[in-house]
C-alpha cells in the first residue's frame, strides 16, 4: 500500500542524504518506508498512495488545532498576496509578541527566530552573556535542537550524533555541557557543587517529550527552581514542544513553577518556521544594546510566519476551552488504550501529560537514554505497522510522543481504540 511512497523515497535518497527529513530516523527503527504526504486537513493525512490516515504525529507537534486550520491558512494567504518585505519591521511581529507575553506567565519580552533549535541556542547565549558564566547543565534524554552540544545524549533524536564516535561531535563541542539525569535532583546538586559559580543555566524540557513522554516527578521542577535561585543560575524551560499545547501559559502555568528564560517553537508558528525565546525584562534587556544582528537572521520575524503564528495564538487565546477539550480527548484515548491492552493481557506503560502521550510495551516507563538507544522492541514494531494497516499513523517509535489535536473527533478516538484492540490481539 506504500508503493508510490517507496518510489518517492528512492528518488529522494539520490539527492537528499539519508532520504528525506523527519521521520526517516524513526522509520529506520520500526522498518518500512516513510510515508509521503500529499495533503493534510484536520486530523487526517492523505498520502501519495491515496490512503487516508488518522494522524497522531501532528507535524511533530505544531498543529494543535489540526492541519490546514482555516484562520491560519487565511492569514498566510492574505499576507502573501499583500506581498512582504523580510527583515523590515511589521506590526504583526509586535502583535504576536504582545499576545505571547500576555498568555505566558513571568515573561515580559520575547524575540523571534526561525526554529526551536535557534531559540534554545539563543537562550543559552543570553544566559551566558547575562551571567558571565559558560557552563550549562542539560539532561540526558532532553532534546533542544540539532546544534552542537545539545546533541550529546539528547534523546532518541541524537543516538547517532550523540555517541562519542559520531562525525562532527568532538569533545570540544560539548566541553561546557554537563549532563544530568532527568528527575534526579541530587545529581544536579552534585554538579552545581563541583562547578561552583561556573554554571550559567540549567536547560530542561519541563515535560520531556523526546523520549516518549516523560513526566517530571513531583517536586523536580520546583527543586530545579530552588537550586537555580540559590546558586545564581538561570533556569531555562524549553517549551518548544509543550508551549501553547499543555496549557495556555505552558508548563509554568500547569505546574506553577517559574523559569527565567522560556523557549518556544512548534505551535507558536502555526506550522510555519518560528522559534522564540522570552524572559523577564531585566534579562531580555541585556540584548537591547547589542543590536538586532546579535540574535536575528534574515527571516526572523518574517511576516508570513508571524501571520501564521498570530492566527494560531489568537485562536488559542480566544477559546481557553480548547485546552480542556485537548485534555479530555487525550484522557479518553489513554483510558481506552489502557482498557483494551489490559483486556488482551499486554504488558505496557502509557505516559501522558495533557495532550502528549506515549505507549511503551515494557513494564517500566522509559526514563533513560540508554534504554532508548537500544531501540523499539518487537511488540512496538507490530503495533506501529498494525495500526498503519488500519489507517492510523502514530509516531514510528515509542521514544517519540503522540500529539492529540482538537481536530480529532470522539469517533476517530473510538476507531483508534478499536483498532488497537484488534492489533493487540495479534501480538
Ligand atoms: N526543543 C524541543 C523540546 C523540541 O522538541 C525540539 C524539536 O523537536 C527542539 C527544541 C528543536 O526545534 P526545531 O526542530 O524547531 O529546531
């Protein structure tokens, strides 16, 4: 059923190293051909072979209201027709900045870049400049983009890059990166003690979504907050995946813990390339005298992307019930999966926070990089391919998160639960 996708993949491999962009790596883990998508609307994808699929990958997170969400499409078309001049100020950038700042707690100013990777790089650079220190603590399994030291044990996305022998990663690349264990405050405290007055920032995915969905243990984020405050370290919440998805104000609102710098990507661009980093005024003002080139690129804040992002944030801001619906739909799906897998005597773990979910065919939730590096087990592979046959496209690895969108209907969810029931009988 993926004849045309196979042909297209073969063509792509001739001109694009490794084939195409995501999700090739994950596909290698489960086997099979990446599916080439012709069009996407709401909760569905139409692939090049003519199959209609219920989509739980969601462009890896941004399309929280579904694909081709009409207000976003309209805003982009209108702006494109008007014509744009990249690199010149537009009202749109100020408008989306003001809206984002009003939605997210504890931030006064925000700067736009082109991706989540850039947002995290900029946040680290800001933290280093502001504190006049160089070292950062990151967590094994947390992914902050495809740059330099972020790749070291970054999660499933960096297994190949992050291993010591991989090309392009030298000891020097990561020399200021200290690696800590997620959910392990003692480990963090020990690293701080051993590097007194040298650590600029701790960067964390406040809900780790790049190793499946890993839930922060109670007290972990507040513990980081306290350690940072006590030691003059800035706490960076990488909300590229969680921002404008888990709550209107992101994880700071959800768990009531404040960060010093927050990074965004995915949802904030409404599907177009936008990243952003934000902080309180006294931190962000560090950038003001440095001039725009310090943190800006040709396409940063470009009007098309700003139009898409603004339409998306407006929709989320105007209807707070969206976040309740996302939560309810995801809880319904998770409960349904739990029910049918138990009824079929399958060993599994479901992790969930808000509209992010992952399903593992292991007794214990996956919480470490070493386990993820071993790859998916045979049951997951059967699960993935079985669901694909039923017209359901989940992330092709248990170490990736499923994203639930508001466009999914309860009919879609029931169909999915029934399909999982059917597939799990074949394990
Ligand atoms: N940070 C987190 C938490 C992410 O999930 C991602 C992407 O998946 C990134 C950073 C990098 O963002 P981008 O892929 O837009 O560069």
